[in-house]
C-alpha cells in the first residue's frame, strides 16, 4: 500500500509541474513579446527568467491553496473550477506587477487572451491527467465499520468520490472485535464512522499496527485536543487546552485587520451596494435592509444587517426558520444577490462595529441555537469567538451541512486559529462564492438543518 501511495505522489507531482510550467510558458511569451516593450527600460534574458519564476511561484502557491492540483482527490469539474480560479488570481497579480514596472496601465487584452488559452490547457490537462490516474490507480477497497446514526448519509457522501473510494463491505461494530480484525485484513483501507471511543481506539490501533489507511470520523473532543498545546515540563508530556482560544495579541491583530479591511471594502463595494439597494427598492417598494437578532462571542446578541432577499413578513407566523430549497419567500432580486452573496455586504458594517469579524463561525439566531443545543449541547462552543462573515464551516461546508458537522468545522478553526489561517480562509472564500452547492437550502418542511430524527428528540 505504501508503494502505491508513493507512486500516486510522484504522479501528482509530475502532473502539477507540467500544468504550472505550461501556464508559465504562455504567460512568459506574452511578457516577452508585448509587456516587456511597455517598460521604460526593457528586461533581457535573466530579467525574463526572474519574471517567469516569480509568476510560476505565485501560480503554484495559488493552485495549492485552491486545490487545483489535486488529481485523484477532486472530480474533474471541481479541479477545473479550482485551477481556473487559481490561474485568474495569479494573472491578476501578474498584471499588477506589470503596471508597477511600466508606471502606467498597459492594455490587459493580451493577458485576457492568454487566460483563455490557459483555461483550454487546464481543461485538457485535467481530462488527460485524471483519465490516466484512474486507469493507473483504481478506487481504494474500503471497509466501513459504523455505529450510531446517519450511516446511510455518510455512504452517500462517499459515493460522490467513486473515483477515490469504493465501500466493498459495511459492518456494524459489535462486541466481537476479533471478527472485525479479520475483516480489516481483507481490505486496503478502513473507515470508522461514529464509533464508541473505546471500540474506535482498539480498531484504530490495529489498523495502525498493520499499516492500513484509516479514515476516522472525529468526535468533538478529538478536535479540541488537536488544537491543544504540547508541554514538556517533565518527562511526561502534557497537553494544554487554554481557557480562551485566542490570546490578547491575536485578538488585537484580528480586530486591527477587521477595521482596516472593512473600511476598504465598504469603499470599494459602495457602488454595488447602491445598485443592490435600488433593485430591492424598485422591485416591491419594501425596506432595503433586513435586520435580525443573531448571537456572537459569549452568546451576546446583536442586530445583523443584510440586504433583504425575501418578501416582507417572511416569518409572519413567528417561527424562526432557515431558507429551504426553492423557497417561495425569496424574491427574484433576492435569488440573484444570494447567489453572488451581495446580500451579505451590509455585514461589513457589523464588522466595523465589532459585532462580527471577517472570519469566524456563522452567527446563528438565538431560537435556532436553542434547538441545536437541545440536540447537542456542545453547539454552544461556537460562541467562544466572534461570529464571522466567512469561516471554516462556510468554506468547507454548505448552507445545509448538518449542525454537528458545522460545529466540528468551526471548532477546528477555533482551536487552530492563526492570522495565516484567517488569510487562507478569506482567499478560499472567493472560490466558495462561485460555488452553487454552498448556497443550497435545507430540505422542504424543516426549520433548521437538523435531520427530522434529531429534531424530534
């Protein structure tokens, strides 16, 4: 199994270098032929090499960040979408560099033509690289050992990665651990889903001892411990879980950047906010803004600002509910601004006021928090930090992701906070904004993202 993984890594490395080099070559060509002539003092051979290397590094970093090079891990359309976004970001930075070197704004037309050529190269590369990958490396033969609920939901998620995993056998964990060991020996990889900690630990140890790839569904405290600080006061290692996730210096830096970026974005997006407000007002003459009580750090309530995307009195029955698929309450203007996330722009003022941060858990309504806490008391852990415009759950989850999964994603952010992680999530949000799946509503008839069997308890 280790040899197969090594071959996969080598293959992915070669394919990644290939597309990065191909894209760099076409950008280098337009640099040498056109943009170099626009400079006050033209560059020569080593100057061209330097510019090409800088572009290649920027493209490589952008591609890694957006996941555009993960052949075998993502579906073809996901790869295409990710790598095109990464290329666009690299090209924008390249054009900004050209402008600084030229002391004026050269026409971007040659670079736009190159961008479309890059998109063609990316599409061809993804098709060929993925086709060869799937021929060389068939899906992993997986044994699923499960307990608890929602196993079928998890299996459906795994089926969206048919090219990567094939669950050949599913077994419910029981008391006969030795029988499970024998089943593990017959498969390449094991997935452990919602098992009791004692059972999971024994099975995980066996898989580790026998070099089996093991995919484990973490529990809440697993994620908390993952973010703990390791201490070596003496010869017995300790793990420290801090009383507050963020240090004073971290909170100061986070607040400083919130204020600066909020002011910059309010200025930049003010024309779009004005147009959005006019469209809402002209459609039904109703109020432009929608104010709603949400919860932030320490469960403190505040009024969140959003552009109104639903009809007036959308909750006239007094029941708090999330929007559902094909929600009839959403106006035509609302559907558009929701898809492009313009309904969230007024929250920049919430960030400026200090109610929210740019990055953090999604602010929920008090009534919905109470419903979630009734099913899982740990949901309150999300309010250990300020609510955010974007966050780990918003980037890696969807609008209708199960609350328990959202909680785990948010806790991963809370327990692993860093300025770099904030920056990374903000950059990845650009990709999320254009992902339709991320705005998919909850099922019809539900008022929260809880499944009916959880909500009824």
